[in-house]
C-alpha cells in the first residue's frame, strides 16, 4: 500500500492557494471586473437588434421566394427518387 508524503497532510501544505484579500478593493478593480460583462451585454443587444431589424423589409419576398424554390426542388427530387 503506498504511503503519502507527510507534507500532504500538513495544514500549511497548500500555501500557493489564493488567499482572501483583506484590504478593500479599489474602484478600478470593480470596473475591471464588470467591463467584460458590460461589453458582452452591449454586443449581444446590438446583435439582437440587428437580427430583428433585418427581418422583413424589401428583400423579404426575394428571400421567401429563394427558400420556396429550394423546398420545391428538394420535394421534386424526393418524388423522382420514390418513382424509380
């Protein structure tokens, strides 16, 4: 049976683990922590707004016609395959 080194069981063996901070965090640390989340929220909102605005409009009938043509071609190919 293998034996563990004695330092594994010592309470202070894991000194490299991050310690809780005792001093107050500066406002710059709060800003640095919140900036990525805020940027992602703004980018996501812009993406959703762009998607919603691009729905419909003058090209909607062209897009619908292209999709209908693709579905019709697929259905015709499926019927041809079933005939043979």
